[in-house]
């Protein structure tokens, strides 16, 4: 992949490390979040997948 192709493929806004760390801490310390899966699409806020999702272990 050329540098130009990489530049075009990059999201317009990157998730900031501190924001990601906040989500990780919340997922690790929230008893109600055990086994849940969070997704954070480019340019959006994070959200939990429904507990009935195929990706949910419970």
C-alpha cells in the first residue's frame, strides 16, 4: 500500500488514547458490563452490542 493509499484509508478522526483508556477502565470495573462487547466505529461514540448479539458469550 502506498503512502497515499494509507492516507486515504485512515479515518478522519482517531480515537484518543485517553478516551479509549476511559472505556477500558469502565468495562473492567463495571460489574454489569462483564462479558459485554463494546464497539467504537470511526467518527462515532462507543456503544455496547446487544446482550442477544451473536458475539455475546452469555
